[in-house]
C-alpha cells in the first residue's frame, strides 16, 4: 500500500520574501474611469450574449429545431 506524503501548510505570513511594492502608490480611480471600464464590460457582455444567441439559434436550425418565433404565428 502506498504511503501518503505529508502535507506542508504555508501560511500567508510565512511565505518567502515578497517583491517590493511599487515606489509610487497608485491613485484611486476616478469616477469617470470606473464608469468607462464598467460600461466597457457591460457592452462586451451584451455583444457576447447577442453573438451566443445568434450562434445557438443557427446551431439549432442546423439540427432541424424550429425556433419559438416561427411557432408564434
């Protein structure tokens, strides 16, 4: 039977030397910068969701599945 190897637990305070912090502390992001980044994320999410919807609809059409829009009338 195989022996289990002992597990070595490394706590955060016991880690090796950390790289030095940046010489100049970063300034907090302005509200405008945050809005720009978040709106970019939202736009990218919407684009990907629409792309996924189109691709999924094409995939279902390819296997002969009728979409709900054709069942509406």
